[in-house]
């Protein structure tokens, strides 16, 4: 089976190269078990996020309804329909972190970054998120930037931590 060309507005010259990359990913995974999730993961890695036009292209290519693709994208929190920052900050607001100052960390980061939870900074450097528990409860409050866990964080450490990125 060959990958079909999308008939929506995404089928333009400026998007051509990126969609060619996406088509290659679809070809690679389309016949595998659980292919939709694998394709969405790989496309997000390549494209950065999964906007509606990309979802439409994937749905058309796989002969699936757009609602099925969009349903998966919106169900899993690790899929994003908006551009993500180069780095992802996740402040833990699980019980241990919350009672030991997690909320203050969130408030201070809002001020420093100038964005709200779920948003990406204007310079595209950081996407700001919160988490339920990141497995460092004994050394709360904790936060992560990409794969690095920062423990016993206090508001005075934040600018120094961010300057490393
Ligand atoms: S509650 Fe924050 S690391 Fe577990």
C-alpha cells in the first residue's frame, strides 16, 4: 500500500519537505502493530508538535478518520498540538512537593518565563508544565528540565538553573 497524498491546505510547497519526511515515517511504521502511536511519536520528534494539518495528513495517509488520530493526540499528554520549546520544564505538584513549596516554584517560574502553565516562551527555549509526581518525593520540592531532576529546589535557585539552558 502506498501513502496517499493529503488533499487539505497542508499540501503546499512550503510544507512539502516536512510532509515528505512525515510520509517516510508513515511508510516505515504503517504496517506495524500500534502503528498510529508510533507514527505520532516519530512525527512529533521530527516536526516538534502535531498541529491539525499534520493530523489530517496522517489520517489521510493511513485511511483513518481524522477523529481517530485527533482522539489519540488529545488523549495522551505527551502529544502536543502546539510548538514546544527546546527544553521542557516540569514542576512537580504532587502532594509532597506541593506542601513543601511547589506552588511557589510555579509562581516564580511564571514570573521569570513570562508564560503560564502549558505555554512556551516567546524565544522558544522552554515549555512550562507541571507534573503529579516525578519520583523524588523524599527530596521535595522537585522539578525536571528535560531528563534532569532538580531536588530540594527553592525559588532563589531558579534563575541559576535556567541559565544552564
Ligand atoms: S510528589 Fe513531587 S516528586 Fe513525588
